[in-house]
C-alpha cells in the first residue's frame, strides 16, 4: 500500500462535503488499483481497502467506473492546485514556468502506479473517461492561458495565448508523461521539466507574432 496515495487523495472530499466515507472510498480505489490494476479491481476490493460496507459504496457511487472518475478528478485538480500554488501572478510567467512545471511533475511522481491509472486506465472507460479527461484538460489549459496572458513575458511584452494554443501545451505535456509511463520512467518525471518548460515558452513566443 503506497504512502503517496494518501497525499494524492485529500483528507476531505473534492465536492466540499468533507465526507469521511467518500474520501475513504477514493483512497480505497487508489489502493486497490495500485495492487491489482483497474480491470481486476472489484467493488469488494474497494470497500475492503476503504474499511466501509458495500452499502456505503452505493450511497456514493453506482459503479466502480464512477469511483475511478471521482478519483481522477480529485487527483487531477490537486495537481493543478500544486501548479497554482507554485505560480505568483505578480511575477512574469516566463521566470516562473520552470518552477510551476517542477511542482506539477513532482505531484504526479508521488505514486507511479496511481499515475498510470490516471493517465492510461482512465482512457479504458470509453466515452465517460474521455469526457472527464477533456474537462480536466480544459481546466488546466484555462489556467495556463490566464496565467500567461495576465503577467507578460520576460521583456514585459503582452502575450495573447489562445485557448487552442493553451490546449496544445496541455496535449504536449500529457504526451511526455505518457511516453515516460510507457518507458517505465514514471518515477523520473523531473526529467520532463526542461522539455515542458521549453514547450510552454515556445508556444507563448509564437503567440506574440
């Protein structure tokens, strides 16, 4: 059972209710998937890891798919929170992008097994998985767009990063992470800070032309 999972899933639920059972179910899902993989994980595994009843599970989720989606949303938003906390809107974004990328990859690298679940197995859910992945990517792209456009570049010049360009950055970073997972380098995500930083700077520079 990975200690990093406890960090990846908060002590209070993402919906703001602070439900202990809801949180324990998310942690139970994370632990079960880390041990068996999503395909082999059953609801019995989840409730055993969460130390709650099957009835409690169904009070919060209809299926294990819903539970995985909730875990994905929670962990993804915590990753975005890590980036947001590392970013100072009063400073030029150009000087902070490397620090923000480091915060993002450090968060993702806490648990390589959970990382694989969130980046790979979510796609195995079909349209529900794609839909939630799209919503999360939209949130991250919106943050990047607002952060860059509101703080200027290294020379103090205004940058107009479009939503499509921001999504290009998100897509590129996601592909770097997927490549690292495929190559069994999930524990070395810090190595992605430099290329991800160059990508952000290159796209932002293009937006000034």
